[in-house]
C-alpha cells in the first residue's frame, strides 16, 4: 500500500458561491501522473478528531497543459469534508493524497478525427472539463459539444473559462447550457430529460467523417435520462462513457443472504480492520459504521473509487457496476455495492 503524498496548496480559485478549485503544487520528485477524467483520492480528517478517512474529488486540470494539479470541490449540505475544503483551506496548507484513480478517462490521440459529445450537470462538469480541454488542445482534428445543466448562470462552474475556450477554438467547441431556473428567458430552459437530450442530439451538427463518442457525468437522475436517450437512438454501449456523482435513489435489492452477520477483514494503508457486516448492508456501509474510512465517492458502483481486491472469501455484487470482466476475473470488487457471501472475506484496498 503506497503512503500518502503531501501536496501544498498553491492557490484557491472561487468558481461559484459554493464551489472552488484547489490548485496543488506538484513535487519535483514523485509527481502524480493522471489522465483526464480521473479523480484524486485525499486522505482527510473526516470528523475533526484526527481520525483519517478518504474522499475522492475529480481532477479539473489537464495533464500536459496545466501547471498545477487541480481539483474542484462543491460544498454540499452536511458534507463535513467538502465544507471544510471550500470554507477553510488556504494557500500554503497541506493536503494528503493517495494518488489519482478512476476509469472514466480520455486519452487524446493526435490525428484522430472524432466528435466528443459531453454531458454534465452541476459539479459533474469537473472531470468533463479536464476531458474537454484535453480534446481541444491535443486532438486538433476533433471537435467537442458540451451540454451542461445547471439551475441558473450563477451556478455554472467554469463559466468564464468555458466562454474563453469557445472564443479560442471557435466552431470546434459547441457550448450549450441547459438551465432549470434561468434568471431570464433562455433558449434551453428546463432539465436534461430524455426528450430534451434527444432533441439536442438530433440538432447537433455532425459533419461526416467524425466518429462520435459520448461522455456523461452528473447526478443519477440526469445520467438515467441521458442513458435512455442514447439507448433509444441506438448508440452502441462501447461509445458511451459514464460516471455518476450521486447514489441511486432506489438501489436494486442486495443478493439473498443468511440472517447471520459476516466477518470482513480489510487491509488499508498498512493497517488491518476487522468488522461485522449485518445482512442487507454493504461492506462500505458496515466499514463506515465501524469508524473505518475507505475511499468512496458515488456509492452506486460506477466511479470505482471503492475498488478492492479479494484475498480470501467471496463477495457478491449487484449487476449494475463499473468493473470490466477482466477486473472481475482479477478478483476486484466494489465495497459500495458488495456484500460478503462467506464468513472469511479478506480484502485489500489498492
């Protein structure tokens, strides 16, 4: 297990009333390598009592372009860590990270000719912004369309930066805002429903010769609408890349289990944690209830922030997850949707 790396805050940039971008200085040695779309796992004092936990925040900087490693954090109601980062963190402060992770990624390929259609809502713009910049700067023959949902113009994260990019790249960037509560008449008012998504996609200019790929990040409701619209249009699954920021409102039923709790041993950060998982509770839920703080973000099985490796025992997961068949064969599992199927489960957090 790699030790946490300490980074210094270079400066903090206010994006909206409740969102900031934290720019971190990369060390000369042990620089953190990352890909557009990934997240940074921070080791933090969750409850202010010195107990360490992990939280994942998407990276908004772009590798090969931006000088700092940057994450954008939106304050959420009741979020102890997000409120502390947004309200209290200052230039010169130190943050501790376990590095960059995530499979919601974009790797530019110079000379490739494709049309990236990006969907985002709220703070879901964070990894999308990194991907957007990477495509525009390092894939000169490609074009990007961004469909971005918010309440109003004041809540649009990166608003000035997006407008600047549109001026810089002209017709290569098609920027479309969808506002649910606009301050004044707006051409795209309302929410990103399936019907609205379909209408927008049908109206997008799609010059011949461009391979189309879709990326989407945001709350589950918006993700469901985008997914249904793309499926109705017959878009092949391999052309769609998704990352959810919030747990589903109604999760599928967990696998059938006995009435007895199961014992789980978790190896993380050089420490060993043992706890019981009651029937119907996920491994992540049980870990948190026992004061253990593994990395997690979406809680719905798509961001894979809580990925672990099975060293012993069996873990059953719901079918709606973000792991590939190859990862499943390697023994990987997700704690947020994983349930111990045997009483000897032993897991390691990478």
